[in-house]
C-alpha cells in the first residue's frame, strides 16, 4: 500500500492503534511492517507503543483526546478537570486522569499525562465529550473534586486558609445532590470532612 492511499483511508482516524489498523485494513498484509517503515520516514509519529498519529494531522489533534487513548480505561479528573471547570485557576502542566489500572506517567510530544489508580467502584461520574471524530472522558465537577480530595486526603487539611491558598473559586456552585451521592459512594470520613470544609470556605469567603 502506498502511503497516500493509507493517509486517505485513515482520514477519519488521525489517531490509531495497531489493533485498529488490523480492523480497518484487515485485507492488507504486513501493514504493521509498513507502519514501521513510515515511522522511520516521519510520515506518522508514535504517541506510545502501539499508538500512532498521522504527521499531517498533528496540528489538528487536541492533546486532550489522547488521554484515554494512551492509558485505558481512564478519564480526565483531578487538577486538570478542576481547572477545566474554573474551580482552581492554576493551569496544570499535566493531563491528570484516574484509572482502575496501576498509577502511571507518560511523556510525549503532546505533553505529560499522569494516571492515578482508583478503586473500580469509584470509576464513575464522567461524561464522554466528542471532539470531531475523536472523543475524551472527563469527570463532572463534583466527581473531579471527590477524586482530588480522596487521592490527596493525607496531604490536605480542612482549614479556611488551606482552601484560600489553593485559590478555590468561592463562587463555583457544586450540585448538592451530587455531593451527597458521592459521599455515599466514597464512604470516607476524611473526605467528607474536607468536602464540608471546602463548601464552608466558599460560603464564608463570598
């Protein structure tokens, strides 16, 4: 197969895995051998082992859509999601996610991606956002908050000045029903304490 034909065939799949190639181009023999050749030529770029992007499509691929392709299952949460919703002002230099798999970090030309392990029963509370032909999963504001507090509970303190230093947006309105639902799901007294303290901070700081 000529690369031009391959590129045309993959126009709707600018980011693709080796497994997807076999599905899309199942009639093509030795396609992975050709991919290796095109990698050397610079026609495609490797995001990680087994995951590739068309070089011609790099500028139109938003790095956010790679998060759950690099390490799956996962969804964006923690600092990245909290900034995404305007809850914290500092833009994280890393795409932060949670996963049911072991904690991992990946660095590539698109950025830094970190994944923290969370229990399977807590792997919920996210939605899939479509970005053209690609998509990504991101936690709701309330779930991002609970993930963040749960995974950092031993470093955080339930005090007004602590939340002030984090520059939590006091005007952001969390949904009370969702907060209560996640308290029941997590069943963690320290997390409950932190959540209540943060909500009190928002009320007192206004």
